[in-house]
């Protein structure tokens, strides 16, 4: 059985693959050197502070009453 690929096709494929890898490495190097990552200042939270007091709910008399109207009717039978 003969080889379906000639040596030139395999060589061209390997050169193409190496070229793609070289382009990827080139873009990675250009991206890291020309676009430096900015270092942000680390925030430090004070854990020794006391908790903020939670607001108490308004008294019951000031709350408006909401009329509860059931607009959904249930069926007599469950299907």
C-alpha cells in the first residue's frame, strides 16, 4: 500500500502548524508587554467596628391595611 500523502504535504502541514503556534506566541508576548496589567490597591476592612443598628419596624398603627382579595378561583375537582 502506498502512502496517500507525499512528503511535501506533510512538510507543508507541519510548517503551517508551526506558523500558527508562532503567531499565537507572538500575540501573547505583545499583549503582555504592551498592555501591562494595572495593580490595584488592596482594600483593608476594619473588622473591629461594631455593627450598624438595624432600624426597627414602623408601629402597626401606621401601616396601611391591605385588603386581601382572592382573585384566583380553585376548581371543584383536581384533574
